């Protein structure tokens, strides 16, 4: 530790170059991670709120909830611990000619677990709970929302954070209200899909059951987007660690004769190898810590304009991956240190 | 007087391009505390081989080195390294010092590895005697050649080893500086009761040595023994 630290302190120039490189790459990685996670959650967070374990659509819907219509009879034939119907409908909320917003109407069967995480307020027939992003579009509690193609204005009773589906804000409403918008009456025995919680024993042949993850992965664009970000992030981590590994390796080779002398003086290979490793760790951790700080700073400045979301575990995983890969890179140097023959020093 | 370091019939052979080179013929040697020994001889005569074997940097082909009554040349690299660390101080031609540590930190490094407290009193006394007290907080590249070698002596002596091995310690110095370094080595050897074995080309100051050995074609002979 002592040796590694002193070398860094006495060679600030060359080591700060490495740290700057680590900072820039880790900044990019943390930032991408936040964006990727934010974007991915804006696809799903409106319905992950439910705490459901699975979704059931009709087979003919081709994985698309918008195209699915589950009959009440089929719903009755689903045997699961807990089940609840819901309806999804993309509509345009029109405030004025210049202020139109795409929203999803999400009609939820009343009295079911779907409502558990939403504010506990009584909703009248045309009342909705809306995603807080609508505040930016000029809506507030008590505002009425005009839906293109539906005569009755809807009234926002409350806002909730992070209530989007496929990046579009949701309006939560009673399933009967939804049916009125969708079918023009409340008696049609159809809903879009069914959310399940707990164990599922069987679903009728005309329906298809998905776990929540399976369902998200068939959302258009979701899987491809997650895969793209994952690939970019993992490659960046490996590349950064590799560059750091090469740098440390070159420094180690430069110090071959010095390490030879130190070995002659009886300093163990283990101590020298430990010194190389701890130096790698110092550079990696300081680089990624600063990168993380920069990310936090950037988010503070541009927050809200981008779908950015923190996830402590993902950030820890990235830091862990940086650490592990740079240790692997440093192992080449450790091998070089172990091979140095002290006889050569004399 | 007790033998401090003994080489018993050691030899060293190398295989070089499928040819056996006898770097060191059968050699025996006994060194005592307080003795300042010079080993002279032409280049390639086996001087450095002898030094690296008694320093435990490599094993002899046959024979044994006994340090403070304990055989040690047959131990594995790790144990020899540990014994070097505790019992043997090395002074090299140049570059005995770590470039990014101050003179004082070079000494502290030893304490840190040994996990023992710093011995400020010894640092004070030794650096005073070696004339490097004012240089303790300087980095090696801020020192002149003579100062570097004096700092290297300080570094070698600080852990209080029983044997000091020096490889051409004056090779990079002019006459006045060489004499200074030689005198310091001699004084410390006698004063602290170390055995100092120095390989050198420099025959100008052999008068300072208690004993001079010559190695030629891998054979060691005594040239001069005082006392």
C-alpha cells in the first residue's frame, strides 16, 4: 500500500493521465447505465407498481396487449391465486391545438390488488390518477383532460410518480370507465388482459400466460434496447480495464530492474505483487468514484430532461466489474513481477 | 572468534549453449564479525557469482552456505528471501534506492514490511555518522552520486543485518568520493561488528580492507589477511 501510494504521489503527472482516462470512461458507463435503466423503467414502471407476477393475453394478440381482448368467460376459467382484469388504450389528451399529449388509459378492475400501490382515494366515474409528467404539460390536480374521440372530460384527482408504460404517461381509471371509452358502454364482457399474482395452475387454451419479465421482453423495442445498452456498457468496462491493465503492465516492465534490486534486498515477491495490485485498485476506484461524482453532478444539472434513473445495485455492480476486470488485467503484471530474477540485479 | 558466514566447498556451473561453464570452482570461505573483505578479480572471473551465492540470490551447484551457524543456501527462494531481508544488507553499484521514496521512507519501508515501529534513534545516529542527516527527506534524484551511496549504506545498515554485501559500491564515483564511501563502510563494519564483503574493481583503497581475496577463473585465493 505504502509503496503503491508513494509511487503515485511522486509521479502525479503520469498517474493522473490514467485516472483521467478511468474517470472519463467510468463517467460514460455510469451515465449510460442511468439512462439505460431510466429508459427501461419508463417502459414498465407504470405496471411494475402492481407487484404482479404474470400477465395473461389472448394467443391471437401476438404478444401485444393493445391487440388482446380477454372475454369474461375466459377470465373465469383462469385458475390462479389472485387475478385482476385491466384494459389498455392509447389515446391523445388534448388541452389545446398546440398542447396534445399521447397517453395510455389504464382501466383497472376495482377492488383488486392493482390499486394497492396507488393513492387511496375514491374515484368517481370520470376520475383518473395521472402520471406526474403531465404536470409539465400544464395539468394539475382538478384539471380536466379531454380525450380525442370521447365526449366526457376526465378529471385528474391525483398524480403519482413514475407511472409510464412504453415511455408514455398513464391515466389510471376504473375498468368500467375504460370500457365506456373503449366500447361506448360499461357492459361489454371484455378487457385487454389479466394480471396474476401468486401461483398459477392453469389458463384456458385461447390465452397465453407470461411471467412479468417475459412480458417486458416482448414489449416492442424493450429487449433490443436493453441488449444494446448492456453490450455497450460491458464492452466499455472490459476495454477500460484492459487499457488500465496494459498501462500497469508497461509500468511494471519499466520497473523490472528496480523490482530485481528490491527482491535482492529481500523484499518478497508477494509484497511487490500486492503493491502492483493495490496500485491498480487505487487507480480503478479513484477513477470510478470520480466518474460517479461527475455523473451525479451532471444529473443534478440536466435532471428531468432525460429519463435518468439511479439503481444502487447496478452502480455497485459496475464498480465491482471495473474492479474485477482491472484485477484480472493486473494479474499479467503480477506474473511479470514473480518472474523477475534478483540475480539479474547484480 | 565465531564464524559468521561460511561457504563450504561451493561450486557453480552454468549451462550455456549446451556447454557447461564452471563459474565457480570449489571454494571455501569463512568470514567473521567486524571484518571488511574485498573481493577483486577481472571481469567474468566469478566475483559476482560468488556474491550472489553467499547472498542467497541463487543456489550453489554443490556445497553449502552457513549463516550464523544455520545452513541456508539450500532453502527455497521464499525462505532465502526472508533471511536476506533480516540478515543481509545489499549495496549495489547504483540504484540501491527506490526512486520514488525519500531516504527516510526507504528506511520506513523496511519497518512497514517487518511490521515494527520506526527506530528514530538509530536513524538519527546512523545518518549523523554517514553524513546524510540533512538528506533524509530528499528523493534519490536530488542526491549526488556520493550522497546516493552514503544513503545506500544507511539503507543497508538500518535494519541491523549481520552481513553487508556490496557490489562495486564506488564504480560510479570519483577518487575522493570513493575513499569517503570506503572509509564509511570500514568504520561501520568495525564499529557495528558486521561482516562486509565487497566486490570491487577499484584497487586504490584496498589498504582499508581487513582482508582481500582474489577470484580468477572461478578460484578464490587470499591475497591479504590483516590481524
